[in-house]
């Protein structure tokens, strides 16, 4: 008969052997599951890279097709010349925001149909995999194409450009300059038809710097070149400055407002250095002007909205001179404004200067201006850039002509993408008329 001690020792040995066997089984199971887990993670990463490559490729193809279509319409170019234009534009834009690209492309395929005026650009894109190669998946491939229709329509665009203090944070002003330059480069044709697309700038902060037009719009009252709301009951209209409806200087505004208990005037007033630029097709002038803009001051969003409209309003012809907009109803003419801000509308010059009242005042004015502009056939795009304030986002969203014409951008890449998309949509409108 075995002693209890011997039995206990045997039991411990058996238990130890079982534990060792169990650990061995777990290790085997872990090894079996590790490979497919790594493959799954690798394919997920590769999928994100492929999605990014697809978006960048699609944007580059849009630019290439549009540039080639315009080139075909604007000059006596051979098919080889048109193909070369498409290739150059694709290569210039296929790296997206300039970061490292993991994709490769086959040769660009360009199809030209001179009877319909269409140019189609297509390409095969490949993204090499990482851990997916364990599963013998070496690359993810996709095919994308874009078609543009050549035409001779015209566009007039007023850009509302936020040059407030917050735009100096985190490189946002630099992002706006690059996005605006992208739009200008895409939308203004080269050659003889360049003047069919004209762009104007309406920079704003707590006021608008009318520059050389300050005397005309303020009845020579502005001392610093900047103006705020107009006199009379035409704040929400496009009517040109005139007796009873001139734009007020800050001195005039401070003399008429209801002040708060501390008897303050508009101590948040700022006159931005950035001046208004009337409509022009001169790309070099547009680039140098946007790059010269600095930023400071609070946000009078309704003023920026109004001045973007004034740029494309025929009512302002005698003010803008050679930059005057054409009449409403001109055949094959599209009038558009692009509104953008990164901040709440916290500056207004009618009623009280206490914050809640000025906020409501600016939002009300913006809504009225957008409704009135759209009633004249103005196409309204709007962009909320790194914008946390829900009231400001709603104001911009409500202003847009359609849901697809409102954009939210959180960083430079998204802002540039939004402006490129606006340029493409406007160009497609122009080319389809």
C-alpha cells in the first residue's frame, strides 16, 4: 500500500506535467493566431494608405482633366500637347500635400474627344503592402478616372478671407494663402480665355480695409482706410455707397452706438492691413496680394460676407472701375462668393457693444446678406476652418447654396482640398454652360 506522501508527490508531478502541456498548447495556439492577426493589422494599415492614395489621385486627375480641357479650348494645341498638359498637372498634384507618398502609378492615359470637347484622364495606382505580403498580397491596386468638358462660360468670384488674430495660430493664415492660391491656379485658364474667370478678395477682421476705395465708400470720413457698417437702412443690401448709405468710419460708429455701463466704445476695433482687391484675372497679382496679407483683430463675419458680395455686384461698377462686375443675367456668366472663417462672429457695430448682442447682430446680418445675395442668383460656398463655435458653423452652413457647397476643414490639407473642390465645381459649372 502506497503511503499518502507518495500519492501526493505523484499527483503534484502529474499536475505539473499538465500545466506544462497546457502552456505548450497555449503557445502553439498563440503562434497559430499571431500570423493572421498580423496580416489583418497590416491589411488595415495598407487599406488606410490605399484610401489616402485614392483621394490624392482623384484630386490630381480632376486637376489634370480640367487643365487639359481648358488647354484644348484656349489654344490650337495638338493632342500630344493636350496630353502633356494633363500629365504635368497630374504629376504636380499627385503628391497631395507634399508628404511622403507610398503609391506608384502607371502611365497617365488621356483620351481626347474634340467633337464633344471632352478630355478624360485615367490611371492605375498601386500601393505596396506591408505585412500583407505574408499572405502573398504584394500590392493594392485601383483605377481612377476623371472627365472634363471644355467650354467658354465666365465666372466672377468674391472670396471672403478671414484675417483675424486667430488665423495667426497654428499656421492657419499660411494654409489659407496656399488654399487660395490653389483655387486661383485651378480656376483661371491660361491663354486667351484667362479673362473669362475673375477673382476678387474681401479680407476682413473687425472692419474692412477699403484701401484706395475708402474715400468713395465713406464719403471721405475714413482716416485709416477701414470702414464698418453703412449708414441708414441698407446694411443688408448690395446698393453702392451714396448719400445716406455711406460706410461708417470707426469714429462715426463710436459716436452713435449705445454704450454699456462702462461707457466703452468699440475698443476691440482693428483696421487690418489686408486691403480689398476687385475682380481680376491676373494670377500674379492675386498671388502677390494674398501672400502680402497679415492678420489681426476680431471677427465681423457679416462685413466679410457683404464685401464678398460687393465684389461681384454690378451695383458697384462705378466704385471698382476696371474691376467692375458684369450685369446680372449676362449669358453664360456664373457669379459666386466663397465665405470662410475660423472664429465666432464677435464684432458688430449696430446696437449695444456687449458681447451677446454683437454676436446676434453679426449672425442676423450674415443670414440676411446671404439670403439677399442668393435671391440675385449668386452661388454661395462656405468653409468653416478649425471652427468650434456651433453658431458660426450653422451660419456658414445656412448660407451655402446647397449642402454640398458647405465644407468643414480642420487642418491645412482639408482646407486646400475644400478650395480645390470649390474650384473644380465652379469650373465644371462654367464648362457645362
